C-alpha cells in the first residue's frame, strides 16, 4: 500500500519518509533495515548492501563497517556517496546523495562497540583485511585473539539531496529535495 498519497502536501513528505526510515533502523525485518551504499573509486561506482543501524537526531544515517574495507578507502578519498532504499510492500523508493564522516576509535564507536562485543565482533576483527585473496574460506574466518574495536568504524552519512518515488496504481508520485539550512526544500517532478 502506498504511504505517500495524492493529497499529501510536498512539505509533508520528508517527515513521512524519515518516520518510515526510523522504523527501518529499529526493526530487524523492515524492508529499510538494509540499504544499498554506493561509493566512488576514482570515477567508477561500486554498490553494496549494508545494514542501516541508526537515524540520528540530525537525520544522518549510521552504518557499521571494518575500517580496512574498500568502501572506507573510497570515502576517505571522495566522501560523495549514495544510499538507496526500496520498500517493496509500500512501493516506496528513497535515494539520498550523501557526504560522509568516518568515525573510528572515538566516543561514538566506543558507545556502539558495547552492543557488538560478544555478538558480531568477528565481523570487524579478521586477521586478514577484507578483500584479501585467500587460499581457503577458513583463512577468511580467522580473527584476532583479542576481539577489540581497532578496525570497527561507523560511517555517518549526511544527506544533501533526497529523491523519492512512490509507485501507485492511482499515479506515481515523485519528488526531489535539497537540504538547505537544515530544511528540506524541493518540488514534485515528473515520475
Ligand atoms: C544484507 C547484507 C547486509 C550487509 N551489511 C553490511 C554492513 O552493515 N557493513 C558492511 O561493512 N558490510 C555489510 N555487508 C557486506 C557488504 O555488502 C560488502 O560485501 C562488504 O562490506 C565489502 O564491501 P567493500 O569491499 O565494497 O567495502 C552486507 C551484505 C549483505 C548482503
């Protein structure tokens, strides 16, 4: 069922979108729990699924990763990135163009590491860095004895533009917004 309806005003759309995203970050089975992150290596784009962990009060989006991954290398050189969500039940696509802040070994990573230690810390503590060629799959599962947070990173993605497409039998609705002085300004556009 569509969530953005023909009688919704343009200025109501960002709050509808962010309230859906907040649900996505907090519910394991929500279609917005995973998101496609696109980064650029020189001019070549790479996309991959990541888990959407949290929406901050500033409406920035947090994801966790290992600081040795390609996405981090890309973002350190060029922080321009993209986040693509789709809710198949609602027919709602959301795309953000973003700039990113990488957190490592700071208050934020220390805070969230507490929720990871003992559950999925092996995702951030492999002996060989992610993407290293290995002779067998077991080499890829070897972790440091000390499962510490030295490679644990949080990418904070700060939206600059937002584009939404609501598919609907009554007529698709598409709108594009830019974040200007912390407010979303935009327009409906042809779907
Ligand atoms: C559903 C799903 C969720 C994933 N979540 C994450 C994640 O939260 N963080 C992460 O670094 N990789 C995650 N991955 C793995 C990435 O898609 C990717 O394979 C890995 O991070 C290496 O990417 P890179 O070499 O381009 O940096 C996830 C993969 C899938 C299929």
